[in-house]
C-alpha cells in the first residue's frame, strides 16, 4: 500500500515510462528530479488509476519571479517503485528550516518523543530538507503528520500541537489508524461543536465527510498506519 505523503524512488525504467507519458513541457523538470535522485511524493490516487499503479508527484521550488508553485502529477506501475519510505521526521528537517524556527522545532520534537508521539514532516520544509532547494518562504507553514495510536494519544498530541502553534506556523493532518486523515485544526474545531460533527476526511482514493465518532472508532484494536 502506498499511503499519501510517502516517499518513493523509481527504477530507471519507471522514470522512462513516466517521461513517455508526460507532456514534453514537463520533461526538463522530471529529468532534473530523476538525475538528482530525489524522492517523489505519493498523492491521492486518480479516479481512473488501477490497483497496480501508484500516483505521485514532484513539486518544484516556488518561482522567484512570481512565487508560483509548479506541481507535476505522475503515475507509474507499482513494480517500477524501487524504494518506499515514510515522510521524514522532525529531527531530519530541522536544519532545513529557517533559523528562527529551529529551536522551537527541536523543543516540539523533544516533547513529542518524550510523550511517545509520532510526528512526521511533509510540504515545503520537508522538500527543502530532501532536495536542498529553496522551498520555504515567508508564507510557508510547517506541515506535520500526527499518527496517534490511541484516543489518549490523540488528545495529548492535539494539545501539544496547539500549544506549539503559538510560536510556530504549524499545520498538517492527523492520520488515524485506519489511514484516514483530517486536518488537525479542523479536528480541534469539531471537538467543540455539538451534535456529532462531521469533518473532511482524506483517503488514498477519495475525499469525503465523516462523523467524528466514526474516526474515533478506528482506535479499537487498530495499529497506526505509516
């Protein structure tokens, strides 16, 4: 299974198949990515993708002239994937973050480790760490994936993120044991809402609304999906 935000590397024949299917306007960027050996990032599957395909993408650094972020959506047969890894941890990303964020990020990471919480990084900070290119701007957030294994961890982790968001531009998702993901800020709002609120849930193949209770049920006899 290829979860959203996972990092993948392709065999040479996989990159060649990607190039053959991509418009010529994308070839230069794809070849640069391929030659540098950078990982692509798994995205939500296209509606017409088969079970034997993985959908992924590469995101280029913001263009200096206008800040435009070019994202190239790709897909390949599963057998073309040479390696798959989860998103990077905070510790790996700290040195790539702006200096003003580093000590606060280190404090967040240390507290999460002490509490036994699993946090990963994706988005601009992760791409800057993985490629060495300039992705982080003044408008960037720190996108985190939080993988609670129990409802108690969920409560503890949300409290942790909310406190540290006072000093850092934190954003991101909770990834439930079912693999379903919800923006953690939306979850906080839903927790204060009456009458069994619904939240927007992102899955590997779809996006839809679900009641909060259905997601909490995922903690029963489940283990975290990373």
